[in-house]
C-alpha cells in the first residue's frame, strides 16, 4: 500500500543544521510538519560540563519559529537514562565497548519518540540522518546509504526494525552536506554555519573516561605485554578499549614503536598491550561471532552467505562470509584482517549500498571479540 502524498510528520529537531533543513524540505513538499526537541538530561552541567543542551534547545525553537511550524519539548530524561546511558555504563563496566548512538536510534528516536508521534496523530517521524529510504507498493521499505558518502549514517541505523523503518523519513538522503548548508543559508536559518556535533550523542566534548568516572570506581591494576612483562599501572580496565594508542600510560621504545591495547584480562585486572604491528595476532583478526542481530528484511538471514560489512563507522564496506547460528547470533569471517574490533561495537551488513541489518561483536576472551581459530568458517 502506498502512503498518501501528504503526511503529518514530526521532525526531531536537534538544534543543528541537518534536522532544520529536513523540516524545511518536508514542509516545502506539502507535508504537515511539526518539530520536537527531546530533553535527555537534567542538571546537564553536573555531569557533562559545558553541555550545549540549552543552546541546542534555543536553536531548535528558533528554527521552528522561522519555518512557521509548531514546536514542543518532550521529557525523556528517565527513559534515556534507563535505556541508553545505563546500558552504556554497564557495558564498559563488564569490558565491552558499546555504541550508544546505535542504541539511541533504536530505543529512543525510533522507539519512544516514534511512539509519542503516533500517539499524537503523526504518520511518521523524520530526522536529519544522511541515508535513503526506498519503498514501493508491494515490498517492505529498504534503507540505503546516503548520496554523501562522507556523511552517510546508515551504519547508525543498523539495528532498526522493519516497523520502525516503515515510519521513518530521511529527507537529506539524496543531498550532500554543502547543499544542506546552502539551503539553510537561503532560508535565513541561524544554524546554517553551526558546527556538527562530535562524538557520542549525549557527551559532546566530554571524554568518555571522564563521564564514566561518575559511575564506575577506579580499579588500578598492572599493564603487561602479551608475554606477561609488567610495564606500568592502569586506573581501571573500563577506561581503555582495544586498539587504543593514546593515554595508555606507558612510553614507546627507543625505536619509537608505540604500544597499543590488545586485550583486557578481567580475571587478573591486567591491561594487555603490544607494539603496533600487522603481524600482532592479538590486534588483528578475521573470525568473529556477532550477537543481538536485527534485520531490515522479511525474515532473518539464514544459512551461509557472502555479504559486505562495515566493521565500524567510516570503515569501507568489506567482503565477509556470514553463517547463521540461530537465536540472533552468527559467525563472521572477513576476507581481510580487521584491526582491533572490540566486543560491543556494531557490525552493519550490506548488499551493495543497501543496509540489511546489524549486530554487535560478542566477547571472546581477554576482552577481545576475535575468535581466532575457533570458527569453523573459511573465507
């Protein structure tokens, strides 16, 4: 069934240029558009320091006024804390590296906020993501990479469900960033040259380790090489992730080779490091197990398949072999070795530029996701 040409669409206004232009485009197309700003923090400065929340809210409200659309502020503080922040903190506490932006899209934006939109009579929820949603009269909607490959954000939507995608709208998918800024300037929007937000969705400029210190106590331990040689002390395993080069606390050698984190032994509270090298087996791997699978397909993928995967955001799509294990799990073998893929991070699956779904790397041993020789798959 095709949707009507004009819809009631609620636009998640973040106070940035992308969501602002998304709202303007939808209104120009003849849709009935309203804006919403989601409050996710109370007493922001207590945990986040110089948090831009108040400025973003003012910018979002000013954009709505300039476009002549209604505007509301919704309070999702408790929900966000329970469904996004605490799972992130709990993940770091047990040695994984979660992606709260992916969780936020699934649980809050296209979860709670989409529910709010439906309860208030809206047909769809729109955001400023750079990706393309396609549908026809007979098939389920599909999600494709955005035209601007430098800004493509399909990866962050890898764990959406098909019903969520059916009600999602992405007006910027066929545009490039300079075009979006030019449109904002033509509309006279004050956010036309506003800088893009960086880092984790709710942290802004705050370092992850500084934020986590509000929730996880320091637990010092030894920093050791892969052969057990003690190099120094760490402040807590939650402060480090696989592949980390900076801020480890141990110097390079006389040949200026840098140490890099290659594992975390929770049983001994030891941080494991090695020199950066393509030959370092604890840093590079091809075989992984993925869990928490979600697909934008009529049925989950089954059997053994050749697919493309983005091992992390901004990585190019790379060939892999997929074998379903059932219960939302699969074994993966990349054609080429991948560097420092951490448990909890997201792997997105593609067929060409079409996003099929995604999952998270499972924890294997010593804080790593790499299964090494334990997989039965071959490339």
